């Protein structure tokens, strides 16, 4: 099966979570829009947004749904129902987390420029870094603590571990100051990042031109004015 | 199987999307926290947030994941893989839409009061009502147009139709002025709402005390100052 991935060619974005699974598993896939601009959205079923994956006759959108489909086929998810349900929930939590990362620099509207919502972005960044980011990190650190073996589901790297790797990579890029401090207190999460990054296929992918560099068009963006500690808003 | 649903007892919120499926299918379930305050989050697996469903030994969190699990068991999802994948994607799109509804009144931080982010909320409401809400409505109207039969997947009411019903109900409550105009141009969506509401079991549920009224603690909130047309922000 040759999978076809459709995603914006200039950013890592949501597509990267799918790319990491395909690359890690050495799957046969084409990152279509990096080679051709000639595409139109499928009509039936019609994805609401990119990314979507074409697998034979199936069209699958939503990162978490694509990974749920690919997981068992690429050896990146458990076979038993309880495990498959659990890893999908972890992925959906990562999806929510990623929306919040995006909304730090776009708290008013995704169709507006950052510069048009910079004041609001500073305020949202303060809340995100002081409240929400520690909450997500604490949650995943706790999941890792309860699943001895170094990965979210135990001893085997699954697609949610690849996504957690990507969250760490992106947060290091976007918030080097604040996340740099926080990740020291979440050693198990940082270890997942190192463990994933050192796997030969992933290391080769990360060193290749296929890995698009982080930039200010993506979801993870580095604006120094948003990477400030100690800005927690008070609940009055 | 007696299902146990855990969700905040004072609001419809995300739990309502699960309640609607359980009620529509006349499933045997307990809305646990409406009868008891004595609960602690399961530890392994630990949900990130409410709602979660206990089904025998399984603990399932995330609304879309709960509905994906319940769908085939309650006769609210297709049996074939393509259909099950498709309805899950529709539900994930509704989940994204719902986050945006919530963030209209909480654009800075979910832990802060609305009054602390009212100025930002007015700006986000303008973008949501002018750009995002029409985009979601146009998408679902188009899906309904392509799936003749009156429901999202054709002739049978599924869990995503119940969720679309809930979106309409909530939007009518929160944005009577702007949504009142928009829904006239999206007649198929409004028809799904009427069709679902008139089914005897749903009608009985909606008229019962089990249906919590909309209020200003929930996701759909009515603030007249946010329900203003013609506030589209310009992309400069």
C-alpha cells in the first residue's frame, strides 16, 4: 500500500505528526503537495481541512484519526481494544494541546496576522506558559511514570510517543526560555524525546531535507516577546 | 451493560453530546456525578479531563472517542470501516468547532473569568461569527447536500447528527441574532435539528429534568455584547 499524504508543503504543522509515523515505520508514502501543487479537496467524503491521507479508496482526515488508522498497520499501536482506545485518547489530548500552542500566537482569529493580535497573544502566552503547559506536561509525565518501560504505553514506541517527541521539539523551538526550565522537571518526557530522536530511521529523517525546519508560518513559532516567565494572570 | 458517564453535573457541556447518544438509544446508563459528588479520577488509564465513560473494565475519555466506542453498540454508526472512519472525522470536526465556540468567551485563559477577558472576547466573537461559524456551517450544509436522506451519513440518524442537533441548539441560545440569520441560509442543518428533536425518545429527554438548561457556566453562553453582526476583522 502506497499512502498519499496531503498537507501544506512549507510547514511541519499537523502533517508532521503523520510524517513521523510514516517515516519511523519506513512506510511507502508520498508527501503529495511537496511535489505537486495540482490538487483539489476530495468531495465525498470531503475533509474539513488538511492533513488528509489517501489509503486506497479511503480518505481520512484529522491527525488523530489518521494515526488511529495507521497505528495497527504500521506496528505503532497495540492490538487489543483497551490499548487502542487508550492511545487514541492520548493522541486526542495531544491534539487539544496543539490547538492551545497555536492559539498562543493566534488568540483572536486564525485568519488574521500575528501582528494584528500581538497584544492578546502576549496575554494568552502568559496563561499558557503558567497554567496550561504545566498541566499538560504534568499529565504526560504522570502517564509515563505509571507505564514503566520508557514509552507512553510501556516498552514499545507507539505513534503517541512520536507525537510527544514532536511536542517537545516544537516547544523547545517556540519557548526556549520557559520550556527550557519546565522540561527539567519533566525528565520522563524529555527522555521520550531523546529515545525517539536516536532511533536510526528517525535520526535519518530528522537529518534529511524531508524534515522541514520550524518557521514562523507553522504551529510552533518563536516570538521572544511571548517566551516570558512569571506572567501568570491572577484569578480575581 | 450499564454505562457510567462522569461529567460536571451543572452544565450540558461536552457531556451532553454523550448523553444525547445514550438517551436517543435508550441505553442503560448512570449520569454518576448528578447523583453523587464522591468520585476520583481513575488512575490507569487516567483521563485528562471530563467527560469519561466507564464501560465494564474500560475507561474512555474524549467525547469523540466515547462516541466512536458507543456508536456501533448503540446502533448510531455504520458497520463498515469507511463509514465508521467518516463519522468519526465529522465528530472530530464538531469537536474543533466546539472549542472555538468556547474560546469566544474565553480567548485568553479557560481558568479566568469571562469578565477578565471581555475585551478580547468581543474581538474573537467578531471573527468567529463572521469567518469561522459560516465556514463550519457551510461545510456541514455541504456534507448534508451530498448525503441525500436528511442525515449526515444518509437516511439513518447517527451520533454525529445528534451532535449537530446540539450545536444548533447551543448556537441558537448563545447567538440568537447572528446565528438566527445564518441558519436561514443553512436549511439542511436546521432540518437535522428539527428531525432529531421530534424523535419521541429525544423529545421526551429534552422535556425532562435530565436535560440541564443552557446557562452561563457552560460552553454555549449568551452574552448579548458578543452576539453582534458585521464585526469582521479586516486582514490588512
